[in-house]
C-alpha cells in the first residue's frame, strides 16, 4: 500500500529529474534532447499530467510555430495523453510546414495505427525511412503493426532485417527484442 505508492512516486520523480538533466546538458544532441523530452512526456502522461502538458506545448507552439521541436513535442504530448485524432491533425499540420520532419512522420504513422488506418500508417513509416533510414523507430512500428494485423510473414521479415541492422551497428543488447519477435513471428507463420 503506502510503501509501494511512496517508492513508485520516488522512482517517477527521480526518472523525471534524470530526463530533465539529459535535456539540459549543453552537449546534448538534438536526438538526445528530443528522446529525453518525449520520455519525460510519456512519464508525466502516465501519471495523469497529460492535459497540462498538452496545454503547455500547444500554447508554446501557438507562440512559436517555426520551432520544429515544438511540433514534435506537442504531437507527442497529445498522443501520450490519449488524444490521437488531435495529435494526428497537429502532426499533419506540422508536416505541411516541415515536409522533411522524419520524427513527425513516424508519429503520424503511429497515430494512424492507433486509429486503425493501417495503409496510411505504413505509408508514413515508409516515407520516414525513405527520408532517413537511420530512424529505426519506424521499423519497430512496422513490425508491431504487421503482428497486430496477423501478417506473420511480413512481421518475420521486418524483425529479421532489423536484427541484422542492429547487429551491423553493434547494438548487441537492443537486437534482442527484434530477434525474439522474429522467433514469435516464425512460430505463428
């Protein structure tokens, strides 16, 4: 009861502090900043703070629509707060302004998946990978979506290719998830 609640609150506060420290580091790359900021949003939304974060980012975006970061973080806040339709509309508006925004494309795909608009989801993920193949989040999303649709051969192909790519990059720990998913897909084929 009380001890569990205290420990969970303490861990959540510590996680938020560490994410904010990562965001505030002067040597943080754009990718590190945005990853930490999105994880922070996910944590806050999971704790019930989503509405406040959506308001905060939507207001900041209204004041500065030329800020690419704010488009992504506003969409992420809306997505994590359980507003997929609004998040998708905002992502599409951002993509009208920034046609090359790969992370917005990936979120657009993820949101289309949430809304069961699967053809559009795959289209956004493929477009993101065509723009910049280093964003493997799109590949993960494709693999999970193929599984969700029961497309086990395609899921196996995606997971196997992702495992090989992670091996090629030397990501020996991260490769375990797609390798396990490939095995699951193989059993379901």
